[in-house]
């Protein structure tokens, strides 16, 4: 008998429970998801900031809602077959909304979500002017997400570091784990902060972000350093969308100034159609003709 394929949440939990540090590249549509899978990605990340930019053309200031993320997540999951860790911002309200968001994400095929303690509407984690809710409300959101009993991996994110300091971060991370979080994610953490969290919560997997919104990603901690401090997943939220935007800008400029995109770097049409499964579809067409 063939073993059943693990569910998306089970696959993501296995990554968190493993010994290796796993990179989750950001993806935002079927093509980017397929390219990430072809490169060897074992899971994907879906960023609220990316969805805000791609779907709405607005900055990450709380304009995106759960339905926007869920719609995109379904595309990524179905196209790639990979587990998707999706941004859930603040849960889009209080604990009740966080619970409802968790259920909606599960229905959309999401494997896990990260839920933060900012006030709603939130701001990009790398912008100034952030504010966080009190500890009881923050932990209540996590508890509500866990109690939804959706099976999703619940990653508790705190933005308290730049607002309240390290002691508050440690207090919140402990409360989040007590509320049932599977992992914790400290926005803006450096090695010293990660070391403190790891010491306070030994055995709890950590999630870390390598986002260009926080500066050059090559200047941050190495994978070896992160893994030694309990980090099991590193997300790369916006790398792909920034690269795609750069490439598209060059193509559009070439078309407008030179009359065609011939001078730019692109994959071929056949490479794209192969990526999205044209040979398999033609074989099915022949089978049923």
C-alpha cells in the first residue's frame, strides 16, 4: 500500500521539527511558486506586504485582509504542492477575528500562519510608528488561533522589540508558547536577541526573517549562526518580488525606448509553457481526443 502524502500542515511541522535550517522563499503567484519548487524549495512564504503591493498597489499599512491572502495562498499551494506559511498580520482584528482568519486560511490550503501583536491596522515591521497591544490581548489572539483546531502551524510573531525592549519580547514569547504557539518569530531580532529567546525557551523552534525591508540581507547572521540558536525556518518575504519588479522595469523601458524587449534577459516562451505543464496537458488532450 502506498503511504499517504502528509498534509500541508504536517509537512510544515516536519520542517520545524527537523535538525536543518530551512529557507522559505517568498512567492506570490503560480509562476513564482513553480520556479521556487524547481529550485528546490521545501516550502513557501506568502508576505502581506507583497500581496499589498501586487494585488492592491499600496504599501503595507493594513490595507490587505485575510481574503486577499487566502486567495493568493490557494494559488501557491495548488500550483506548487508545497506547504505555505502565510502572513496573517494581526489576525485582522481581535481574538475572534484571529480565530476566523485561521479557519479561513485552513480552508484555503495554507499550512501555517504567523500572527503578530501589533495594533490593528498594522504597519510594516520595518517602519517606525509601530504600536503593540497589551500582553493579554496578544496572547489571546494566539490562543484563539490555536483553539480554532484547524491543524495549522501557528507561529507567534512579536513586534515588541523596537517598542518595548528585550524583556518584553521574552515575556511575550513565553506567553505565546503557553498559549499553544508552535514557534515564535521576533521581528527585527539580531543574534543577541535570538540567543536570549533560545535560552528562555529551549526546544521551541524559532522563525527568522531575511527581508530586504530591513537592509541588505547579506549583512545579517549566517545560517550556521541561526541554526545554533534554534532557528528552523528563515523566510525571504520580498526577494522574489523585488527581483521581478526590477526585471519588469527593464523590459518595459526597453519596449518604450527600443521598440522591443530583445536586449533584456528573459526565459523563453517554451520554458514558461513547460514550467506550467503544457506537455502534460497536451498528453491528456491526446489521451481524451
